[in-house]
């Protein structure tokens, strides 16, 4: 396999208008924000990665600006001039920079892209190349769609209908205290058979156990992160008391965390967000762990632009990803995105894996410039970001 020598790493802080906001138990941000990472090699290749983050430390501890600091002042200086033959070598070069998984993931994913390109491979095949034999990527991934908290139940039903009519077979709804049982009840009256799941984004405590038990009647495929963002132990107390399988998101930062969760019985399903676990090398470890333990697996999202989404599509094409992912068509997120062509929902509720090498989508530099300008105009400390 060919190696690359890193000549330069550039970063672009962007804000991109969202077609539909995603209001969670911790609120909604007016734009999608991210740091787009561009790795340039001595031989003139370019790899792209995305540090997907919010502007507030609401989902996890990192924000766009903490990631900018870590990326610019710690990670990039450790990587310039380094020759790398596999992205799995990146961890050892930067492990002295603790935590900050989203920042790590953005750079690491750009290195995955550039090394796949150097070796003339699609990213999906390059991921499979880092697994034991037999994990041949599929041509498409099963899409799901994540829908935010609405003002009224009528609006909630209307937006679900729109998504079901577009062809989405798996719907995820955000819930919070005061927006849960009645919503699930109404949704099941209108859509008795859709694959439905709820995401609480850490909005409940163990004291809500009796309340959460009421969700068991709605035939949910799972409930995502009902308890604290940093908890595993209390989830292990909740899971035996409810029938709905618990899926962990916020509280799983590594394969080690998932081993703890499995040992304690804290959940049955993993929302694997490559950005949250520090990148695709750790994602592959989690993937292997889930395959070994027969855990259902799906790939989560952070409203990624086409750059992060293309890499997540490649990862979700691996056969151990057994449930629909939080990866939707481009038109659910952006118009236009910063990459071409858009991801389009196929009739069977899937998205096709791009044929091109690396992430397989073309980055539109003019749109990155526009999105950088929008970020600069909407500094996160203006009131706009307090919505
Ligand atoms: O909890 O899964 C979540 C987006 C930002 C932060 C947290 C979450 C989400 C999503 C979006 O649910 C899923 C997607 O990218 O489509
Ligand atoms: Mg979640």
C-alpha cells in the first residue's frame, strides 16, 4: 500500500443554512457548523475531513471553537511532515492530545480520504481493507431520518408524513419531558407500522423510570440516550426495568466504554458516530466489537455536510451495520451542500455508496468560501445563536 507525507493541513470554519432545524431537548442551532479539514500531501493529493460540532457544549463538551484551538495549536503541528502508511498510525502520533474526539476525528478522516485516494480505492473498500476478510461493503446503505421537536403534535405528524411520503422507512423523533408519551401515542395512531425510535438526548433521570415504562407500549425499535450524557451505570439500572432496547449515544466515547456498557447491561444497541469516538480507526474497533457480540449497529450523524456524510455512508456500507442509520438524503439538510453530487433517496429507502475513490464526492470550494463568510458574519456569541 502507498503511504503519504503530509505537507499541509488547512481548516475552514463554516456555517451552512439548514433546510430544517433539528430541535432537541437541548435546543436548536440556527446553522449547521463544522470545521472542514483539508490535508495536502507532498505528492499533491488533497484529502477532506469534517469536524462536526455544535457551537455550544450541549451535546458533548466540545464546541467548534474548542476544536479549532485543539486542531490548530496541537494536532496539526504534530502531523506536518509525517509519513503515514495507514490511518491507524495517526492515533500514536497525536495521542498526547487527550480527549477532544471530534477534533481528532476531523483530521483523521481527512487522512483516511487522502490515503484511500493515494491507493486508488473507494473509502468503503479501504475501510474493509482494515477489517478481517469477508466484510465486503454493500452498494447502498439503509437511510433513516432524525426529526426535531415541533411546536404542536399536528406539525409533528405533518413532518413525519412528509418524510414517509419521501420514502423514509425509519423515523427518529427527538423527545423531552412534556414532549414524549402523547407524541408517541399520536404518531402510532397515524403510522402504526413505521420503524420508530425516540432520542431523548439525556433529558431524563432514573426518577422518570415509571414514566419511561409507558413508552414500552409503542413498539419502538429503541430509545436513545434517555439518561445523563456521561452516564453508563444508571442506564444499567434502567434497562432491566423497560422493554424498549436502550441505545447509547452521548456516553460512548470508545470501544472501552462500549465494553463497560455491555458488561453492565446498560444498553443493547450502539449509535456509532465516528466523530464522537475520535474517528474511523476507533469506529472499526467498535464495529468489530459489535459484530463479535451480535449487537445491532447503526451509524449516527451530526448533520454532517457532504464531506462527513460521504465518509459515514462508506462506513455504513460495511455489512456489520445492521440497522438503518441517521444518514439522510442531501435535501433533508442543505440546499445546496458543499459537495456534489447530492445524496438522493432511492425507492427502497437507501442511499447509494459513491463510486469514486476516497469519499467519492466533489468538494465545491466556492461554497466552502460562502459558508466561511456566513460563519464569520454570525459569530456564535451574537444573540442569533441563543435561539
Ligand atoms: O443525538 O443523534 C443525536 C444531531 C446533532 C447532535 C446530536 C444528534 C443529532 C442527530 C442528527 O440526531 C442525525 C443526522 O445527522 O441526521
Ligand atoms: Mg442521539
